[in-house]
């Protein structure tokens, strides 16, 4: 489960905006739903519980026809709750217990299968990787959609600093899941910087740090050479027969 976060983290900044800006068009009173779980789950009380409910209602209502939209939204919420737990805003140690309790209290406000299997424990090493990747994508997202590029150059400076931290690990072939996603981030960063070239002194292109399989790289030309030699030998034999 935890490893699937690597495939979803690039979209987390979008879901963050949804979480912090969702509204309830039905005007539902969340106080009844949240009252029974506030003390157990949220130190910050009603606001966070209500925020989660509105977020889930939003992704539930906007997921039709969108590939993996709900699944990625559930993964972001799982990550956000863990991050809040590390920040001591969430008091429960079991995110899935909180979600099950939320579902039971919601009285059909949410679909029963929404995010049903997506709230799991995130291993600490995976959580740290995802937090770093999220910081990369979040900073690039804020830079890309900023109305004032020059005032957001610090965002891409942060991207470069985080990316370069992993140079040696990735070149040495360590932590392939992380490094594969760093390569995806590099490509996106380079595309964005082609469109917004207003930050002096900031790298416009990030170099690749992804390690490649040297055995494969060496084997391909050697194999090609052997095949060419074999074909040349056969052609030479055929030529001698018909002379």
C-alpha cells in the first residue's frame, strides 16, 4: 500500500487546494457528525473534522469519469492525516480507526465504499520519502501558478536544494522508488522552467541523477556486435557457395 503513494504524490498539491478550500453546497451541519470523534481524533476540534468531511464530499462528487481521481484523493488525505499526526494535531495512532468512526457517524453523508481500503499505516521511511517529494511538487506548483513569478523564485530554489540532496543516492542506485519519482519531477521541473524563465541564478534545467543498469548498457552493444559478426559470417558463406 505505502509504495503506491509514489505514483500519486505529484498530484498532492492539487488535493491540498481542495482540502483547504472545499465548501459544502448542501449546507450540511457537521457538528453532529464530528461531536463524537473530536476528542479522540482532533486536538483542533470541529474545524479539522469538518474540513475532512467537506473534502471527502468534494472528491466523491467530482470523481466520475476521472481516472484514479478518488483513489489519489484518498491517498492524499491518508498522507495529510499522518502529517498532522506528526505535527500533533491528530491524536489517534490509527488513521483507519478514525476514518471508520467518521463513516459510522456520517449517517450516509458519504458513500460507504469511499476510500474504504485506502487508509493504512504508512511506513516511516516511505512517509519521509513522500514528504520530500511532496515538498518538491508543492513548491513547483506554487511557482508555476503564481501570479508573480519573481516573488516565487524562492519556491524553485527550494526545489533545486531538495533535488540535489539525492544526487549520490540516486547515482549509486539506492532507493529506486524515490529516485524514479525524482526523475519524473525533474522532467516536470524542466518543462515548467521552459515556460517561466524569470528567476536569475536558479537552474533552468535539472540534470538526471537516475542510475541506469550498466550491465544492460554494456550488454546491448556487445550483443549487437556479435549479431552483426554472425550475419556477416553467414553472408560470406552464402557468397562463396554461389561464386
